[in-house]
C-alpha cells in the first residue's frame, strides 16, 4: 500500500511485494509463453540473435516491422507551417490529423495547428467535395488564416478526389468569403514515398501556386532562397538563417517553421512566424535557390530548375565539410568573402574536434534516419574518425542517394567496413546489431527498444524524439550545430565509459576524473 | 462564484462562440453545447447531440475507427501481433504512445509496443493487397513463432479498393491453426474512434468468443470475475485487480490492457463481468450476457468515494464472506486515502477544473476531483453517445458546461471565459493551455504518471494534481518588468 509520506507512481508501486504477487498470480490465466514456459522464451530470444534468424529476417518481402519513416501528409503539415498565418488543411479523415498533431506535439512539446474536413463513409461514396466546401469556409471563419494549405490523405487519393477542381468549386460557392485567403493544394498520397515526399509535394505546390508564370519573372540578382527541408531541429533553422544573414539580408528561407514550434509562455498564438506570403509569392524572382535537403526537394527542384529556369543548388550543412560547402556556396552566390565571424566559428569547431577525437576515433556506429540527415551525420562521423558500420535508411530514395553516401564513405579509413542498408526497417537493424555489433546507435526514439534488447547505447539524434526534452531546440547544422553533435556524441561515449568502469574495486581504476 | 453567476457565465460563453460562427456551423454546434446542473430536469446531459459527424474544417480532437480498434481495443492484447494493414503512417503515429502496460518479452512472446505494417505502395492500391497480406502473415509466423494469433487492422484504403481481408484471414487461420482475425476498422468509418470500438468488439464476438478450447478444462470458482474495458494505462488494471483479489474474488481475465488471447477466450467463464470503460466495451459485455449468461455491472475506480461505492456494489453480487472481506479492504485503504486527502485537500480545495477527454473519463474522474475538494465546471466527450451524457448527469454536482466533440477554438474560448484553475485533456491541447499559464494534466496518458485506478492510485492522482496546481513554474510567466497580468 502507498506510504502517504512517500507516494510513488507506477514505476515503484508495482515493485512492492503485494503487486509482484498480483502479477505472478495473473500468469495462471495468461497465454503468452513467458507465463507458460519461460525457457522457451529464452530459447527463441537467443535464436533471434543468430545469423540464421538474420537471413530469415532479411528475406522478408511483405511485412514491415518497426519502420523508420512516416507518411506523406505529415511532411505536408510541416511544410505548411513554414508559412506565416497558414493553416494546414488535410482533405480526408480527422483521425489522420489527430495523429499528425499528436506526433509533432510530442516531439516539439508545442501545439500543432491543423484541420481536416472530416471525410467519412458518405464522402467515400460521393467524394469529398461537400466536405471541402464547408471545410474551407469553416476553417477560414474560425482560424482566419492568410493561407490554407490543403494536403490529402490516402482515403481522398484512393477515391480520386480532384483537388484543384474541388478548391475552385469551393471558392466559387463561398459567397466571396474565400476571396482573401490563399488556398494552395498538394496531392500527398500516403502510399507513395514517405513524409519527406509529402514535404516536397507541399513546398512545390505552394511555390507553384503562389508564384506568377515564368514569363513574369523579374530576376532579383541579390535574392537567394533557402529551402530547409523536413527539419526537426529548430535550432538548425535559426543557425542557417544566422549564417545566411552574415552574407546578405536578401537571403530568404522558404518554409521556415522555426517560430511556429517555439513560442513563449504567456499567451497562446495559433500562428507564429513563418515565411511571409510576400516572400513566398516572389520566390520565382530569386537568382538562386539552395535546398538543404536534396532528397526532400526532388520534385520542388524540377519546378525551380525546369519551369522557373532559376539556379538550383543543394548543400547539406551538417558536419564540418557540409557546412564549409554551404558557406562557400553562399560566398559564391553573394560574391562576398567568408565573414571573419564564420571563420572563427569554424576554427573553434575544428579545435573542439581536435580536443575530443580520441573518443570517437575507431568507434563503430549504427545510424538510421532520413536520407539527407544520414548524409550529414555520416559525413561528420567520418570526419571524426568514427566508423559508420551500419547506415540504415528506410525511406531511401531510388536514385542517387546510395552513390552520394558511397562518396562520403570513400573518405573513411574504414570504408570497407561500412554498410548501407536501403529500405530496411528497425527489425532488420536489430539483426544487424546482434550479428555485427557496434559501439553506439544513433537515431530517434524508436531506437530505445534496440538499446534495451542489445545493450548498445542509443544517442538520440533524429525525429521523432518523444522521451527526451528540448533536443529539438538545438542546432545540428552549421559550425555550432556540428559542435552540438560533437558534444552529444563524445559525452555519450564518456558516459558509457563511466558506466563500464564504475564497479568499485573491480574496474574503477579506469573510472577517471579527467578524460 | 455563486451558482447562478457560474451558469450565466457558461451560457454566455456558448452564446459568444455561436455568434462568431457562420450560420450553418452555428446551427450545428448549438446542438452539441449546453449547460446542465443536478437541479435541471432536462439539461444538456439529456438533450445534447452526440456521436454525429464532425463539422468539416475545424480542429477536432477526435480520432478514427482504426484508432478505436487498433489503438484502443486490440492493440493492447499482448501475445497477439496486430498488423496495421495499409500505408505506413497509421501504425507509426499510434506506436507505443498509449502506455498500455504489460509484462512480457517484447518481440519474442509479446508485441504491444511494436509496429507491424504492410507498408502499402501504389502497386498494392492498384492491384490489391491480399497477396501481400497473406505473405505478411506467413512471414510473421516464421519470425515470431510465439505469437498466439494475428489481427489485421484495416486502414482507410482497404475498404475502398475491394480487398477481401476476411478471406485471407480465414485461409491463414486454416493454414497456421492460429487465430487470424481481420478487422474492417477503416478510419473513414463512422464519426470517431467509437465505431472502431464497436467493430473491434464485434470481431472479438465472432472470432474469439466461439473458441472454447481454453474454456473446456477451465476450473471455475464461484468468485471468478473479469475486468472488461481497462486498458492498463500506466498500470490501472493492476492497481484495480489487487483490490478485487483482496476482496476474495478471482480475476480470470483483464481486457484488454495486459491481456492475452487466453484471457479473452475464458472471460465467458466469469460469474460477473466488471465493466470500466462502458463506451468501448459495452457491446461485448452485452454479448457475453446474451450468449453465455454472464451478467455485467459498471464500476468506477477513480477516487476513494467512487471506488468504495463500486467495491460494495460488486460485493453485493457475491456472498457474505466477500462482503465482509470487502469492508476490511475498504477500511484498510480508507485509512490511507484519508491521510492523502488530509495532506492534499487543503491545497486544492475549491479549485475549478475543466475536462475534455474520451471514453469514461469525462464523468468517471469527477468524483476523484471532488474527493480533493476540486470542482468540475465543464466536461465533454470526444466520442460519447447519448447514454454517456445521461450517465454524466448523475456525476455532476453544480452547473456544468457540457460540450460534445468540442474543437480547439471552442475549448480555448470556454477556458478563457470560465478561467478554471486546471485543464485536464489530451496532448494536442496540453501546450495551448500551458502557454496561457494554466496548469494542465493529460488525462489520456496520465501525463506519463499513473496508475489512476484504485486506492493506491488515488494517492498518485492527488500528488499529481498538487504537483500541477502548485508548481512554482506557473508564477514565472509574468516578468518583473510586466505591469499587466499575463496568461489566462
């Protein structure tokens, strides 16, 4: 029973003997093998660590177990929230929207505005036009957005709703109510690609639909656009803008969701920050656009390059080399030398890397996440002399990504020990970690169960992270971002060293106060 | 605030919202919003419209039928594997977020926090996914040989592309000799997660209830009961069953938090079904009554007053030995909960609360707050039906704002108007109110604490509410240079 002086929650309550008894007694009625024959559980658990299991696991064709990707509309919602006073609007069932909002909110610890038009059986039969007509008007009346960015769920895609016609139809019937709100729309079928595809489709649609025809393009030689991509690190957005501002005040971030998920206490604001619609509507006039996530902007790139005839370049400012390339690109595009301040930041980063390298050098890492994130993180690990033993990308792009990764790995001292696993999931990774173990695992919250099962420490870098607070506020981009990566990884190595050496009178001779 | 003032304020709050709406929206929402009080003869609890289509374009907090089936009813059954059948998202967003606690070796003999998906691509949409599904079932049996069955949880496209998952399940069941259960819980069905509960219950009825293999040799006692509709969030069902066992009852099944297939199948052997979440499992309780003659009663284990009431109600269904033991249990724990109340009530007395949750909580937790001297001034259901609202009437003790399927816009306006001291709702709402400087507790996940069911759990509930209400952090919102009050 609870001791009122020391009330404990479930964590310790269920350790009390009376509850242990309850749990033991419950086994009589249970059918899981652990309650019937625990030795059988041990036997199977052992087998799942074997090469035999790995082979069976890797011959899977139909079932995905513990994925490391999400679906298109999630990315579309993030893209939409990068624009000022914009309400993401999902044409489909409201269940999807409840999921997107919860997912982002658990990661950012911030509210996530997004509406749906609550399509149901009748919409499945008759199409979702009626929902769209009411939905846009209600959304506009209640949330007074400057832009409504419409994406679709798989339901709307399967029944084949014609978004463009629906939006036009809704506007025509709205008695003028929708005349002063921009309504952009993108098809984001969940059964194609992943969340980064949805991000791409939404950014492309917003840019195409807000901007005039290329015949009206008036090039502004000083203006440069930066598209950040599906970026869960708000600090990265801030740092990229900071670096850009050192070169020019005419560099505009297109899809800047930093402020939306970083509002202060005192008052709730539905919308916060974002790329102004004025800037979004003139994106076509820029001299060039830099995408920071090549593989989150594949379709957007086509619009910019082929339709807008604008210079389009990619840079991935994660790690030292990635940031160098980004900085040089800015220097080239603006015609300005690299500012002293950046040179100093770079030198400080390199200094820190030289201080800490012994702890990452030769350490084996397994890492998983989105394609561009992986290109950045792996390049940093290679720069530090770490070994990216397993690089797993569940939403690996079909073209180019593996070659890009191989180019990075070619610089590694251990290039032959590095493996790229495209389109594999985290249950595949479990087999890899058991059969070809590593020292550290880098990834999102779902790596937690791999840590539990394998004992390999998880360094939380990625998306989503639900079980640690405030990491998303930091940067992983730019020189300061690289310093954060260095700090997190090095200190995780040191924490593990302490963990392994803390046994008194046995290993604690190595439990040093100075490392 | 006097009762009349409170009622006027509540009515004003509704009127202001309705005025700001376009006509059609206003007309619709007017039927879902109202005020009720114990004295009222036909108040909002009797008249409120519920379980209707959500108006398009609003920020509803509702989920879908898939969430009701996979997320609520089936997902927690621990020794079965539940496939999210369709595109990748649904399974990912609902993975391991609901805190359905269980004991088991995850990935080997239990699977609750994992995500199994058929990860549909365009090809599957165009050519159908039945073959892929059959292969998926076979692969699962190879890689997870200790699974005690597989359920197939349909996502939206399945019902739209004409797949016959029930035929696939039947075939696999024959091939594997293991339960294989197809559930047509596509997210677009119905108006909320509620229909998903119903569909999930129907599949338990059709696929598990007829399986008498575990019932055949089951040795019954006169004291066998089953807990139905407890999802063991944060361990709720464990802190409930300890009380029932101390009363001299034998809990033979626990649905569906920490449940196993066998517990589902032997439940009809119970002498009495104890129903906690009426909304999500009344269907199967009624079925077991009709088919197997197992009576059921509802109970409420939030807060000592309701727990004690419920224990006596349960005991009354059994003999005097159980009744005598029950009094001992009540006496033993009441000594502790009295101390909890003595410790926390003075700090919480008179504080007002607004609730917005789902299932049973919009009414069931009112008593627990009242045990702490707190006053609930508004409550509503995400996916309640008329019978939920009728049951709510019995729980309210003052003029109470009743809001059905309230959207974010309305909830924010209500809170600004009524200025409660605490808002208790879900994660999507949490930070909206915390930004206003309002203490908030998530009452779906117990805000990563709990359990909240039973006497021991009440101590945690009280401690958590005190923590939320009396933390120093809320006093920091106003900066020293601010002249005006900030926050709600």
